[in-house]
């Protein structure tokens, strides 16, 4: 609680972030890096663009979502809205909660998941787009 307060966050913020991490990535290490990316994006005023929030809105877990899916009006849509969604989208486990509290600092600003579940991190949008073309054929 002291660390959360020191960061100027609330327990609700942490649980909401942890719920995104729970749905976005699988390993403890990836959750820590993605947490760092998400908190950095919030600080920079960039949308989180979390596919997990689109799955939550639609009630359907798909491999990919369409551009139209990312335009669905909802306070949970992190493509249209900045910052954290309205509230948690899942019940996070301890690894996700700890990653939300103790994010890993990195140079990354983007990531994607391959069909095999590997997480590919990128520093720039250009690098991210190259990785999308390479890994998401």
C-alpha cells in the first residue's frame, strides 16, 4: 500500500492495470515489461491500445480484432480512450498485481503477441510496424 501511494496511484488503479496484464501476456517477466510500457504510455498521453479491452467489450476472445472493433464506443476501449479503462476487465493473479506495482523500465513503447504466444517488443512505431508485418502474416 505504501509503494502504491508513493507512486500516486490507487489500489483500484493497480487492480485495473493488473487485469489488463492478466489478459495480455502470460509470463511474469512479460507482465513486468508490459506494465512498464502501459504506465509509460499513460504518462506520455498515449492510448494503451489493449486488445484485451476489445475482447472484454465484445465478450469474444479472438486472435485479431478489426479496425472497426477498435472504434467501438465504450469507456473500456483503450484504443479510443486515454489512461486506464473504467475498471478491471478480469480477476488478476498475484504476478499481474505485482507487475502493476513494480513495472520494469525499458526502452520499449510497443509490443505484439505472435500466434505462438511469443511477445515481441519494439522501441518505435516504425519497428513495431515492421514486426507486425514479419510476425503477424
